[in-house]
């Protein structure tokens, strides 16, 4: 019955314009192949096709009826909205001048999110009718974890809710969306709420995976995609859920803790989830742990970004280096500059260690590796539940877009860029693609301001004969390499569904293998790719002068 309703909704609403852009082939192995809402691309498109940007602003400018999200049943509404909306076009994100100082880029990044990092989200106070989306999202976990729903029924339920409650107020929805400003909390709340709605629509009830992983293109409800693409395009995000929209904008409360004598603000909770919280389902804890690890790392990384900016400015002589009154010779000043750079590198390394420690504490139950982190084991992620309850629902892989990955965070791109850790491996190219296409414009501006600095830290170190400077640079590289080695171990554990549970390992492993369609063991592919990246990092080590 529900399936019939669902079928009728899609029949006839698929206009020819959209078909021009989406190839349709049937996939015999896919259980959803006959569903009219699913399509698969006959040839996998190069994802960069979708990364064409507006040349003047650098931002994505998808139309309201983006072909990437083909319109379903409200094309008339789009026309109505466009005609009635008096809202002015969104301001273009600031275009970096020939060279912007890292400190200035970082200030703009934080200013754009009201000086809160990760950006603060306020879902409980979003105005009507946007609150209708919050109500929808709050009903998702119980349906996503219920055996009573098939994926098709889940989608039909969502379409029914949207048609009944939101369709008739869509003009009001879009006017409210236009009025939101990045950093006001409601902007962020709607980004995460709509991301979770879209992702759950794409995947359906948990645990899931192989049965829907074959889908590479899907018609999505316009009541979700139109406001979502409007929000994402304004801050330079692609029109698909990302780490920024789904996770970084998805937390509510915070508390101040003292860790290693440093005041740190810890976000406490994710607001929107795919799994239920309070039942016995282990997936909900794992899912939460996965998002919280990213949120907490990012929260700790605020200092890391500031220290990276200071370091680059010191190297380039932009930061103040007070000269000693009695020692005004060039040699003394050079020595003082070097000393400052060594201190700045050491502080950056300290911040990186703090951030990486959070990662280990969330992935290992060992109290030794979680030293200093008060949230060690409660949210540690179960490897057997990870692929089915945490990784899968954040996958996207529709229309050439990737799913969410830690490589869409700023942390590693910032360290890589400060250290000039480039490479040629597929893992490196993939990571660069993530940072270039799945982060906000202001995040990219910050990385670019480090990359475009006239003198790189590496060039400076290579020219220097200072024993201490070279040593500290190597230590910084070693910490990044150690993170990558730890990440490789963690990835192997989670991708393999480990924990000594043979059954769980087999199920999770098979599932991920099917999702990734690697042709070889996913764990082996991952380990090989990460090893290449570790070698690329270690190659940076400079000769230490004795
Ligand atoms: C359970 C936790 C995690 C698992 C299982 C995991 C797994 C993976 C996998 C499979 C890849 C390969 C490509 C891809 O799918 O994106 C990858 C890449 C990457 N991940 Fe993670 N990841 C986890 C958490 C994180 C976190 C928290 C960060 C940092 C914020 C991170 C940073 C990266 C980076 C930077 C890359 C690109 C490769 C590199 O530059 O070393 N990951 N990860």
C-alpha cells in the first residue's frame, strides 16, 4: 500500500529536463532496480564534473532545481518560489586578495561562525516552519532502527510527511532559509538537520549496506534538496552531505574542562542521529562515538589552527619578533627568529598531540592511550557496529559525490600544508580532493593562505643550519606520521569489523567490501594506500646536522 503510494508519487513527475542529465540503466542485482526512484549511472562520472565553480565567487551555485537533485513532485512550487521570493542574492564569499595572512583568513573563518568552532548549532529554537524539519528529523532514529520498515516504506513515510506538512508552506520555508545567516546557530542547525534527513532517505533502515550500496543516483524530495542546496551553496559547500554539514554543525551543548592545564571547551552531544539513543542497540553508541570523535578533535584543533597561523607568519616575518635591546646584529636577530620558530613548532606539535589523543581515546578502550581524556571509554566505538551503524549512513556516493570522511576535516590538511607534505599517491590525491571540494570556502581560504605564503616552513628549514630547528621540524613530521600509522591501525580494525568476534568481523567485512567494490580486500587496499601516505610523510624528514 505504502509502496504503491510511493510509486504513484514518482510516476509522471520526472520531467524530461532532468532526464537529460541523468543516465538510467537497470541494475539487475540491485533489489531496488525496479523502483522508479532509483537510477544508476551507466558510466561513473568523474566527480570533478560537479566541482565546476562560479568563476567570480568560487562558490557552488546550483539552481533550485539542480539536476543533481532532480525535482520530484513540486516543480510548480519552485517556479512559485522564484517568482515570489524578493530575497536578494546571497553575498559571495570573500575572495582572497593576492595574499591573505593566515591569521586574517583564520579570523574570517571563525567570524563566519560567530567565533565558535565547531560552529554552534541551535536546533531547539529554529523558527516555524523550519521547526517542522526538526520534528521530522527527530522521528528518524526510531524508524531507522525498526525492523517494521523497508527502505521503500521509509522513503514513503518521509515523502508523506513532507507532502502533508511542508509542501504547502514551502515559500515560507525558503524565505526563512534566506533570512538565516552562517553562524547564527539556526543556519547550522538546518544544515545538519537536512543532511541527516537526506542521508537517512538515501540509506533507509539500519543495519543496511549492500542492498542499497549499488544505487549511484537517486531522486530526492525537493522539500529537502531545495533548502539544503541553498544553504550549502552560500558557504561554498557541494550540494551533498559533508563532514561539515552533518557532523560539525551537529552539536548542542558544551562544557569547559581543564585538560593538561588548558581550558578546553568540549562539545557534549550530537543533536541529530540515525540510530536510537536509549535502547540496547550498540550501534547508537558507536554512531555517537564516531561523530563525537570528530567534533571533539575539531574543538581541540582551534588552538592548532592558531598556532599553525602564527608559525607561518613567523617564518615569513609577519609576526612580531621583539629584538633584544642589547643585541641588534643581523646574526642575533636571525637567531631570535629561529628560536621563535622552534617554539612555535613545538607548540604546534603539542596541539597536534592533544588532538590526536582524542582520536585514540575514541577508538581504543585502553586507558593508557586515553590518558587525559575524560570521555575515554563511554563512547569508544565498537568495530562490529561501525560499518553498519556509523559509516554506512554517512555514505553518499550519489551522482559522483563521495560520502563523509575524516579527510574533510581541516586538521590534517592544515598540518600537511604547513609541512609541505604533498605526494602523488591516490590517497594523497583523494585527500586533496576532499579538502578542495568538501569544505567551506572560508576553510579552504585558510589552507590556501598557508599554501600561498611566500616562504614555506620547509624552505626555511632546508636553508637553515640550526640543529635545533631541523630537529623540531622532524619531530613535527614524526607526529604526523605517527597519527597516520595510528589511523591505519584504527582503519584496519574498523573496516575489518574486528574485536575478535569472527561472525561480526565476517559480516562487517563483507558489507564494506560490497560497498566499496574494491575487487580486493578492503582492509588490504586501505592499508596499502595509507602506507603510501605514511612514506610520503616520512620522506619529508630533513637531515639532522650534528
Ligand atoms: C573510526 C574512525 C575512522 C576510520 C575507520 C577511518 C577510515 C578512513 C578510510 C577508509 C580512509 C580512506 C579514504 C576515505 O574513505 O576517505 C580514510 C582517509 C582519511 N582519514 Fe580517516 N577514518 C577515521 C577517522 C578519521 C578522523 C577522525 C580523521 C581526522 C580528523 C581522519 C582523517 C583522515 C584523512 C586525513 C584521510 C586521508 C588520508 C591521509 O591523508 O592520511 N580519519 N580514513
